[in-house]
């Protein structure tokens, strides 16, 4: 990954972490799992 793209990706991760209160691991898999959990809380369907 080009260095400028990597810097942008890392900066975006910091912002997303702050917005959602993410305190977990710094790897993408942990962050994505956390974000999907947050998404699921928003879209729970009541039948």
C-alpha cells in the first residue's frame, strides 16, 4: 500500500475509533467485528 494511502487509512481508523468509542485491538478484523456489532444494534428488526 502506498505510504500516503496508509497514512490516510490510519487517520480514518483513529477518527472512527473515537466516534464509536472503540477501545479494542488495532487490527482490521477486530475493528470490523466491532463496527458490525454496532450496525446490528441499529438494524434489529422487530416482527
